[in-house]
């Protein structure tokens, strides 16, 4: 089975030894995605909504690079360092997915690599044959 790896250009990909996404057959898995801008700085410090939107932009690009789009997403995992901010992140998630809602787990974590990140996301997708 063919494996297609997608890179987002994150400096952490080489440091940690991972790719942003991998497609095996019709399944796409997207790694933990942080709110990093094109300038390699954190987008929206202190803003859970803006950080979630940025994570979803990166995920959407990884999907496109793997031959899919957001309507193919079957599961998301939304991680926050401050669970009281879940509604801000959820609002961004709901806006992006609209009626194409995947299953979603929202969870609290202690912290991320960069202390400015308050949101990180993962996603899984299945592309029709």
C-alpha cells in the first residue's frame, strides 16, 4: 500500500522525527498541529479561538496536500491547556466544519512545547475510493 507523507515545514518535524500528515490508502492521519504562522511565530497568543482557526488552516492544507479536504475529516482531537476556554475553541471548530461535523474529543492537557500555545489539534480523515 502506498504511503504519502506531507510536511508543513514546521521546525519540529525534523526535531521530533514526524511528518504533518500521512496518507495510507484512503486513510489520512494528521499529527498534533500547533498554531504556528508562516513566520514561525505563534498565532493569537492568549486567544483560543484564533489558535484553533490557525490549527484548522494548517490541517486543511495538509489534507489538500494529501488529496482530501475538510469534508473528509472523520475525527478531531482538540487539546487545550486551559479547559475553561473550550467554548472559544469549539466555536472556531464549529464554524470551520459547519454541517460536515466530524466526531470530536475536547481535552485538557498540562502544556505544550511552546508555552504560548494554548490549543493543539489532531485529525483523521477517510477519502472515498
